[in-house]
C-alpha cells in the first residue's frame, strides 16, 4: 500500500483470493483500521482505465 500525505490518497492493488487477477485501487478518505496487508476487503467504486477509483471500503 502506498499513501500520499497530500489529500489523504491511498493506492493499493487488490488480488483475487485465487491469485489469478488483480486490480489497482485509488482511495481518498479515512482509512478503516481493518485495512491491512493480507486482510480481506470489500471495495465499491468506478472502474476507469483499469483502475478502481472513487472507492468505498468496508
């Protein structure tokens, strides 16, 4: 995970549990405490040029 201090932008890549597919995500907002490397996450947003943006994290 890569977090930019300006604007609170977080960039990370989701990897399918099978490891076959991945999807870059750009998130701006308060990062949930449960968002850690290796944890499962549900992300909702808009796919734009193969990047998920305007995301909501659960």
